[in-house]
């Protein structure tokens, strides 16, 4: 079944965050301690939703659909050549949704003149990105909340 990708609409902000939440809490839970999972996928409050909608980094946000239902999300920050997000619901993991999201992000980045993308991968997603041609640049930590850091891998890929 084909994956349909489209821009996220403002009215879908909560669904975007719900997909992120479900993905992190299910797919990454075995790779990170509960304190990291909680900070990374915290409760979706009205305040958090409003901050997300402000979109301070001018993310291009995508929704991936299967059978008309949102099942994945992606985000690109053109200004710093960053693949910011790629998350899928656990029920569609390893069915090509994530690959379709990354392909669309790369296509959009190329349209904007970006020739190389970088990302901060979780330990969970590193094999996924490596299979798509992203190479490890460095391993370290990513601060996700005051006093909470998670193991992360900086990865990079030429896309032109």
C-alpha cells in the first residue's frame, strides 16, 4: 500500500505530537532509561502544543498517511540543513513509511538548494539512517530537557 506524504496542517499539530509520543514510547523504550523516554515524549499539554505551533525554527513538517490515516511524521529545517524528525507509529514500523518520509525530506531539501543533510539520531534509529546512506560523524549526547541527556549520533549524507 503506498505511503502518501503531505504538509502538516496547523489543525493536525496534536496528532503530529501524538505520533511522536507513541513512536518514542514504544520503539525507543528498550534503548533508553524511563527518565529519557519521559523527557523525550512528555505529556502533550496545551502549552507544549502552543510552543510547537510557534515553529521557531521554521520546520517544514510532514504527515505520512496509509489508507488516509496519519501514521508517520517528518520535519526538515532548511536553514541549517537538518533532517529534524522522522517517526512512525509502532504498528507501521518496518513497512517503508520511514523510508518514504526521509525520501520526501531529501527531495524537499534538494528543491531548496540543500546539498547535504545532517541529523541527530537516537541509538534506536541509527541502523535505519545508516541503511539510507547516512554516515556517522560523531557519537555523543543530546540534551533534551534540563538535567536530561540522551545518547545520540550525529549523522550526515550528501543528497545532491
